[in-house]
C-alpha cells in the first residue's frame, strides 16, 4: 500500500500548490473539521470499547481514515445532482484524514525501530527535498530516491505508508506556465518540419518540462493504483467467513460497534458540527454553492473507511483473529449504514432547504443582452458563446484567439460575447480601459490589440495604446475612471459570481458553463452538440 499512500501525498502537494488548500479560509476550515472528525471518531471508539472492558482498545486507529475512492463513488450515486464543489470540500477533508491516518500508522502501529535504516530513510527525505529545490524535472531521480526510502523504511520497522505519504509531499508541484507550453509547441513544430529521433526526443523532454513531475507521476500511478493495487488489497483483506456464527458474534462485540459508531457517528458529528460552528464563528467559509445540509450528507459518506480501516485492522489485530474478523464485519456494515444515512440527509436537505445541488451555478446569469454586452457576429445568430476574460491572463489571449477558427467553422450561425472577470494585478484597469475604448466604438480592435501586449498593462501603457489606435485620448482618460465604466465592469463581475465563473477563461455555450478543456476543438464540439439539440427541437412532432 506504499504506492497508494505515495499517490495521496502527491495529491496533497498539488492541493497546496495550486488547489483548494491555497485558499487559507477553506484550508483552515478543512483542517479544523478534519482534525475534529479524527479526534471524535477515536474518542467514540475508545469510549464504547473501554466501557465494555477494553479488549481491542488498541484498534482505535481503524476508525481514523476515509476511503476516498468509495466515498466519491457513493457521492456520485446518492449525492446531489451536481456536487462538484462539495466534492472538492470532501477531498480537502480526506487530505487531512489521510495525513493523520498515515501518521498514526507510522507512529502507533510500527514495529521495533532500527536506527541505521531509519537514518537512511531520513537522508532520503532530505535528498528528495534538495532535489525538489533544484527544480529537477526528470522523474527518474525522484523514483530512485523513493525506492531507497521505501526499502529503508521497511527495514527500519516503521510502516512504509508513512514514507509513501512523506515522499509524495516532497515531490514538487506547480501550475503549468504558459512559456513552457509555448516552448513545447515550438519543439513540436521543429519535429513536424524535420522529423527525426533527436527532434522527437526534444519534444518529449519539452512536454515533460511543461508539466510538474508531481502531476506526471500522479497520472502514471493513478490507474494502476485504482485498478490493481487497491482492489488486490481489498480482496486479500476484506474476505470474512460468516459461517460458524461470526455475524452474531460480531454484532455482540464492542469492537464491531466501536468501529461502526466511530466511523459513522463520529464522522458525522465531528465534521458536520465542527464545520457549522467554525463557519458561524468566522473561522472559515464553505465553498460557493455548498450548504450545511450537503456538508452533513458528505460527512456521513466520509464514514466509509474501507481501505485504511482494513489496513489498520490487520496491523492491530491481524485479519484472521477473532477481533480482526469482528472489526472487518463492522467496516462492511458501516459502508451500508453510511451510504443510507448520507442518502437520507441529502434528500432532507434538498426538500427542506432546497439544496438540490452542491456546485457552482451552471447557467449564465443574466442572459446575453445585445443592448449591454459586447457581441461579435450577428446579434440574432443561432448559437451563442460567452467568454469571461482577464486581459492579463495568458490563457485568455490564446483561447480568445480561437475565434477566427470558430467563425470559419460556424460562420453567421455563431455570436461571440465577452464579459470581464479581472483577477490578475492589472486586470481591473485593463478591463476599464477596454470599456473606455468601447465608448468610442473600439472594443473589439482594442481587445485584439491589447491581447498581443499583455506584458505591459500599466496606466501609461494603456493610454499609449489608445493613442496608437487613434482614440480620443482625453476622452479615454476621462472614461477610464468614470463611475459608468467602473459600474460596467462590476456588472460583469457580479454576473461571473452568479454564473459560477471563478477563473479565466470560462466559457458558456448556449447559456451553460463549459466544463473541461477549452481548446478550439472542444468548444467546437460543444457548440455542434448544442446546434444538433436546437435542430432536434425545431423538428415538428
């Protein structure tokens, strides 16, 4: 299972680098709720087993972890129709869960410690950290050090899961930079013009340098872990022979009920109530679109602790002992109970508080208004594509440049609308400048011009661009800070929030937010699908 926990460590590092844990208020809320959930689960188990005599007390770690794969799969079946934001919140919680669970495995359930292998393991961790500081992009040096770390940890007596998690946390992760993509494109162009083994190798290296080694290792290990390692572990450890009165024996065992109550009740109250109190006290904030009913439903599903629970049961009791088999029965029963409880809570939340979804809005709000919005193409076109942009966003410049390809494909059947979502340092003033240019009928020439000069968006630069485009500079300067222009940009910002757009570029096809890739091919496919739907509706019944 060291590969499984290494994969978790990689995911945690990604979340800290450019994921949900970058937001301190959300990360803080997840940390508080995650720790409270772990502590309360352990306390519930210790209380029940302790009051019954204390036999099996050392198995309290079995109620600590959450099985991320089972939880997310169950959420997709019994959760809200749209649950993207709730999914991110629960994933952040499981990051805390898994880190604490692995720490407990390494500290509480390890064997006798051997000093020399332990020192080698520590040196390997230092080596991983130093390698990451050098921005080494090749994966092989990291893999070799991780193998040494794994072997040293096994011989040291510490459970290897701790080494896997620690190694994953030390593999560097970073968001893909535009310059890396541009460099890879140039290398591919060289290969296309003159294909050879050397140019093919250069393309391969260029693509690898554009994506962090963390993400490349994660992508390489994700499917083997999900399809082979975890299922094999589950098959090897979840099997129990229910003959011979084991089921009756298990339901009479405090260990079984300690596992069930700890994972289901402890998780529900630990995460749900702690999140509620933390939000009320202003210690954190929930993701947009997620209500407390959905949080309690997700907390119930987080009680599914299959993989990690079975691992700790094996370490604490052994899978063939009476206590081990009773605890395993508890894990299997709680999976059904947690699923049923989560389903009931989601249903109540939907009917009582209207929480039918737990995701960002998907519908464009307000709809396109030809009197207000910037429209390129016929105003009465059959198809509408809306893009939220930031003039300092490199990806916006590339995505917006796809308009020519889209126009060539759809012709007058498509209208293209741009709204503002400035979030880069120079985004707000650049957005106002475009509206000042719009007041002189030059919005689209301004957009095309400025997207080629994203490196210089200071106030003086923008005024210079106005002069280059032949605008009335005095009027441009006056409009740049006028209340009407500021209000116009703020209108688009409010629209972005109401529509669930929180990053740029974000596209809406026929009023529905586009998920996934936003390259010209993907946008064309989405528009074609919408056009087919429109034509189907137009066919008389």
